[in-house]
């Protein structure tokens, strides 16, 4: 671990990398089903008509890796991309929940709000020159 980087930055960045790993792992549903894990289809707000679901999962994983790289390097664009990504997921979840008759899990918006509570105050590390490596 880089001693100049605060622990909270490392923790959040590692979470992005873990999310990217799970998105890539979800490309192999037969392998996961052998372990008793079943892959849910992507939510409506993450689907685009010109992209297959597998390609969309790879694209999301690449975006998460890019965001974690910028966040780890304490670059402002990494911070803002992470905020935008979380807000997109949160707003998309609310819109999908309003338009659908299905019962949605409330774990997603709760975890996104908690994540934003931890992410927003870290802006101070992106403004100080002493932390930039």
C-alpha cells in the first residue's frame, strides 16, 4: 500500500476493482452455477439496444477499472467519475423501481447512499498536493 494514500481511498478503490472482477466473473454463468451462484440479468438502466449483455458487462468492468485507477492515483477525474457512476446507478435504480411492478431489492440504493457518504468527503485528498504521488 502506498503510504501517502489514505486508507479510505485504498478501501474504496479496492471495492471498484472487486466490482469489476465480479462483472467479469458473471460472464461465465455455467461456472458460477456449479457453485450455486445464479446470475441475474442486468437492470433496465444498464441495457442498451445496440450492445449485448455480455459486452455491456465487459464495458462496465472496464469503466470500473478506469475509475479505480484514477481514484487510486488521486486524480480529480477519478473522484468525479466515481461520484457520477454512483449517482447514475442510484437514479437508474429509482427510475426502474418506479416504472416496474416488480419488487426491487432495497440493498442497492442503501449501499450506493452509504458509498456516497464515504466517497464525498474524500475530495480533500484530491485537493492537497501532499497526497499526490
